[in-house]
């Protein structure tokens, strides 16, 4: 892998993390970029995402939970992680064996984080609809990477 290839993957990945669809713009995949940006805006507005981000960072978790529209918020982790994966893959990251697995497990764990965000407290601190999904997405990504490595190890030992 050349440094330029790594830099392109990292650029697409980080722009997608910042805003779904931006990585696709970097990769010149304009139709996909438009779709992801529109989905992001719709889910963001319908789920009250910006409001709950502000309330969460102000540590007003009760208000964040009350503001959250969970019907729409449930879509966010899957769209978000798929947009990140898609940008990374199109920038050359899809060549790695089973590299999609951490993104998929992160999306599943993130959705679980959304589901439990109104109830799960750590040391009497309600994690809320932003921080718990972030934590579960990171956890899901780590677990997915472990699963990916176990699958690769298993396939190599079978040959």
C-alpha cells in the first residue's frame, strides 16, 4: 500500500465520519453522496439529532431522551456506518479480506445503543441517545475486528 492510497482511504473515512456523504464527494461518487446527504438530513431532522447532541454535551440527558424521536433515531447508526464503509471501500479499503465485518457489527451495536439509551446508566449517569450509541459503536467495531481476524485465522488454518 502506498502512502497516497492510505491517505485517500483515511481522508474519505474521516470526512464520512464528519458527515455521511462527504466521503463519497471526496471519491467523486456524486449520486451516492447526494443520497447519503439527503438521508442524513432527513434522519437528523426527524430524529432531532442536533438538539439531542447539544443537550447531551450539556449533560442534560433527561431532556435529550425526551427530545429524541427513537423511531427515526434507530436508522442513524446503520446509515451512518454504511456511508462510512462505502466511502472507505470506494477509496480502496474494500480490498482487505472481510473488512466490512467491523462496520456491520458497529452498526448493530450502535442500534442497540440507541435502543437502550433511555434506560442504561453507568454509575447513576444516564448515557443518553448520543453517548451510549457512540460507546457501543466503538465496542462493536472492536468486536467486529476480532471476529474478522478469527475468521481469517480459521480460513488460513483450514488450508
